[in-house]
C-alpha cells in the first residue's frame, strides 16, 4: 500500500541542486495526495531560479514514477516571491 511515508522516503533521493541535502530535509514538501495509483506532490521553493524548479520537478516525478505502486505522478513546484526592498 502506498503511503505518505513511502513518498517522502522516495523524495529523499531528490537533491536540491548545488547542495548535498534533499528536498525533504530542506522542508520543501508542502502537500502529498494519494488516490489509488496517482500521486500529487506540492513543493514550495523559498529561493532559486526557474531552472532549479524545473530540475527538481523533473527529478521528483521520475523518482515517484519509479515506485512500484505509482501509475501517475504529478509534482507542482511553487516559488515564493522574494521580499521587495523598500527604498
């Protein structure tokens, strides 16, 4: 049976580009939804570039699709707006 812990364990193999830590240890996982063989994950980035977001999304979807019970995987990467400096 597919559980949120299975998903988190799989996502621990997705490293944040340029770091040795993974997206789980950085606390980027915001939501995990499991419905049958479909998995949906939301990740919240606090910085980085659009390219980093695309790379994390692609790696996370590949890892999740590699799980035996997953038929469909969708990862949404949301980027926080950087705070604006006041002049």
